[in-house]
C-alpha cells in the first residue's frame, strides 16, 4: 500500500503511473461520497466477457473444425 498526501489547489490529477501501480487502466468508474472518492475499474459488459472468452478460439484451426449446432434449412439459411 502506498499513501500519498497532496494539498489540492484546483483540479486533482492522478498520474497514469499511479493508476498503473493500482492495476487500474482503461475505462474507470468514480464513486463520490462525502469525504471519499473511490476509483474502480469499470465492470465489463456481458458481451465483452463473451468476446474475451472466445478470444483466440479460432486460432490456427479452420472454422469448419467447430460445431456451432446450426441446422441448415436450405443453401442460404441457418437456424
């Protein structure tokens, strides 16, 4: 844990290096309460989680190696 004391005379700027030490990057969420400001990573949406889970799954294998359980109704239709 690292504690930093500053005298604020205007805007408070948190250096990127300090955020990096805390493991904070990308989009952040600020929670402002009396006497406290919390900086948290923005929670990922469900779609982002799915993309992260699927990242690289079609690496070197051909797409035909995967069974997506589609039923073909005709030449141009997948159900």
